[in-house]
């Protein structure tokens, strides 16, 4: 086929990377893994973007598996390179704009609200007094999350006023943003839908004993077939952020489904255990269809 595809990842031995590389090579594609930390750029000389001396600005596609954290300058530069590759005609999935939207919980929440998608009531502030008031306004049972983060890391459920006061004081002292969200009872489970293009190709319940339902933190994946309403919700949420591949987290409530978060670099190892569908194959098929 002659296509050249890159996978942006920090660890070429990581399970998801291995699955993608296997599927790319099965189709006879020229495929490479490279970390975002090794991007090397040139202006008014070429190649414009390279990694370890090899130009990547002539690739047909780049699949972004992971852009690691770092200093603000490092993260901005890595995202700038993805934007640059897009400007040079490389198909980047997910697009840099979508990754930037999805990684920011506040930005994500605003886009979901603007799209008419029900999402939890949330208050975002840098002010201690306003955060304390939000704790009461949101029912005295909240989840405090880092503005940037995934897999439930750094999130805390708080239902005690004294604890809330201490947490908000610490966040204010360290000049952190308080992202305070109402706690929504989930009966021990929520839904992860895996979106590729305009379809939720696979989905599961994530069943947990505690309030966190991340598989990476011990939740058990259980097979689930989405109905039309929930699939439409997942695909619509991904589209609102511009994600072509996404993990949509949904909670079922007495008032209807609620969209919790969108992950623009979702894993599927747990989900793969619940379905015979080869998810990596679905992703690679979508990439090929998008560049041919």
C-alpha cells in the first residue's frame, strides 16, 4: 500500500503500542514508534520535523498514543509539533486541537454543555471562599479533580466540610485551580464507550466496589452492548471535542445518562477482554480509510 504511519508513544513495548504496530505491519504498512520527547524541528531548512535524525514530516499519518507531561514549555512544544505536522499535510489522529480540548477538564465540560450534552454540575475557581461555597452549593458531597489528569489519579471525593476546607486551602496556597464537581451516585458502575469515527465500536460496564471506576484502579470490565441513545451520546460528545478516537465515560442516573469525561488518548486493554472485536484493527482500518 506504501503508506508510512508513525505512532507517538513513550514506550514501544507498551501493550497498546504493540497492538497497533502488529495491525499496521499485518497490512504491510511502513510503521514506526517515536516519543514526543524526541521531536526535533527546523525552520527554513529540512526536514522540518524529525525524530532521531529521521524526518517524519512526509508521513501519511501519525497516531497519537501518548503525549507525556512535562514543563509548560515542553508540553506546548510537543503539541506545537503536532499542529505543525497537520499544517504540513500529515493526518494526525487525534488532531492536536482535540487533544488540547480533552486534556483540560474545564474546557471539556464547557464544550459538552454548549453541545447540549448533560454533564455534572461543576464549579471551577482559584478562590478559596468560592470553592468553599461551591462545596455547599453542590450538596456537600463533591469530587475534586486536577484540571489536567486521567485514570482517576489525583481525584478525591469529599463529603466532610472540614476536609473540604483543608483541601481548598492547600490548593489555594499552591496556586492550583479548584475543579469541584457534584458527586453522582453510580451504583458501583459506569460505562466506557470506545468511539472510532462515527461509531462506538465497543463498550463495557466498569464495575467497582468504591466510587472510582477506572479499570487502572481495580474496576472490573463487563461486556455491554450500547443502545442507540447511549451510542449517540458517546459519538456526539467525541464530536463536540473533535475527537476521532475517544473513550467516553457515561453514568446512568435516574434522570437519564450523564457524560462524565472524554479521553482523547484512551486505552482499551480492559475493554478488549470483553469483546471479540479487535479494537486495534478497527483503529488501523479507520486510519487507512482516512488517508486513502
